[in-house]
């Protein structure tokens, strides 16, 4: 069988490639201001005010989206990009919160299985707590702004997930 011309290609990621990817992602990401964050929060709150109602029908999410857009004053593209940022940040912070809670529970137990699970949870915490990839992608200023509203954003994220993933 003949050797393929692709056999010698090095497919490992280099630091230079990672830096280029980060720069490209950073250039394509939407910067976030305090006003922009406030608009995204208004979108989520208006969306949830309608979508969390127990008596809404199948078209509830579409109506909630329209109400959210009106409340935010943003266009659909701005909301989509902003919500992607909020999901990335809030999802990571929600996971860290849940992991911290679970770790506290495990640390109160002394059996071997719990000790092993606690060690794995600590290792996972290091990965989950690392916000450097988000800072590289969206900028440290954006991350600092999000950190100021962390508990509110995590709460909104949790509520949005419940609404969007209910049967």
C-alpha cells in the first residue's frame, strides 16, 4: 500500500496555533459594557417573566423571546452573541458552585469511596475554576464585569436552563 501524503503531518496543537486561535476568537467576540450586560439581564428577566408562567402554551418561548428583545433594546444578533457569552460564563460558575457543594458533602464522610471522590472533585475544581480561557476569548474587562454580577447571572442561568429544558 502506498504511503499517504498526509502521513507526515503533525496534528498536535502548538502554542503558536493556540495563540492565533485565541486572537481570532477574541477579534470575533462581542465586547461587553455595563450597559450591554444590563440589556442582556433585562432580556433574560423579561423572557423568564413570561416563560415561567405555568399557564403558557407551546408558543410561550417565541413570545418570551419577543418580549425579551423588546425589554432589552437589542437586536437578535446582539442577544445571541451576548447569551452565548453568558451561558459560557454562568455555566462554568454554576458547575463550580455545584461542585463546591458536593465537595463539602464528601469531605464530611470518611469512607474510602468518599475520600477518593473528594480527591477527584478537587481536581475537577481546578479545571472548572480556571476562567483564563474565557478571559482570553472575551477579554479580562468583560470577565471582571461578569464577576461583579456572578450570583445574579448564575441564578438567571439556572432558571433559563429549567425553562429551556423542561419536557
